[in-house]
C-alpha cells in the first residue's frame, strides 16, 4: 500500500455534541493524533470574551503540536446589499485579525448572506476585495463551495469567480457532500489548476438520500456511506494537493462515546478512507 499522502485534521464541528471550548478542542485533536485543527470563529470569540488570551491559545496549539491552519467564519463578503457587504468586510477584517493572533493563516469564505443572484463578475470583484483585506491581516481566504445555498454550488462556479477576481494563486475549499449536493461529480475537480486547493474537507454520505434532501446532519465518517471517496482522493491528488484532509461532520449523538473516542475513530476513518 502506498504511504498516506495527506496530513490529518479535524474540523471542530465534529465535536459539537460535547460543547468543548477552543482549548479543549485542541487537546482532543492532539490526544487522538491529529496534526491539524479547524476552529470556528464563534468558539475563538467565546474563548476571548471569557477572558482567554488569543496568544495563549496559539501557544497551546504549538505546544500540543496541532496546527490551527484554517478558521471557519461567516461574514457577508459578497452580499447583494452594499451596506451588509461593507459590514461583512469589517467583520472579516476583525476575525482575520483574531486568526492571525493565534497563528492561523487561512479562513473559509463561503457564500454567506444574500448571494443567490450575485453575478460571477461581481463575486469576483468582491472576492478580490476580501483577498486584499486578508493580505493585510496575513490570512488567506479560501473560496468555499456550498451545494445547498448561495451562488457557489459547483466547482465550475468557484473557478469562474476566481478567474474574474484576477487574484493570482487564489484557492478553493472542497468538500464531498457539497459537491454532490450541488449537483456535481467528484470528477468535476479535474478542472482545478494545480495548487488551487487550500483545504479538503472529508466526509461521507448515503447515495440513497436524494441530493435535494441531503443536509449537514447526513454527513458521516469516511467509510460509513457510499460516496466514491477513492475518486475524490484521486482528483484531489491530481491537483498536487498534499495538505490537510479535515474531517467535518455534524453528527448530533455519538451513542455514549467520549470526545476523544470520537476523534480517534474519526482519524482512523480518514486513514482507511483515503
């Protein structure tokens, strides 16, 4: 068998039933053997508002050997309403600053807000603005596809927006369930240029559920569904990506397992599935 070509990570959504704070999430990732973690800005903000130091949170991650390589945020960077969009950019500026303070250098940029009728050209211009804000903060936004809402439901739509942004080297965040939910195939990833994936989320799902009815709650650990994850892996590898596979599920009940047991099972599912 070929050596495992990726790094392993866990998105904090996977631990949601345990209501852990950001430090506990990092400790759970480390105890399970993950190399990286994606923290949510709401958890980072809650930690800071409870009196925690962002510098100390970043030091904890370093001491544990867990890289916080990406943040999960929701700011209206491309909203149709100019006032909402302006507020969204300011929120992005603040939250990117928070990420930079803990040593995180990237943030997810999904089509949050009213984006259904935003044109590709407008979205490209707005992503370029977000990119500039990120560059000032030292944090890179990754354009995230969402199959269930907004104007970035497919790989093709994401690439069109990046092309219209004229941002050299911009990257996307890919996710199996979003590609399927948006009506696409993992084979669509073949259009991605080399080096254009920033993060690859991983999960599985049942093909028996109609695409239109799939929700985040239907995400499963790799191997617990019927998605063609071998094809997803091969398409990702074709782009030259060797970064993190980050487990992102929203399972509400783990049947009595502890957070660390869930994390260990998740890590094992990534290594077996990819």
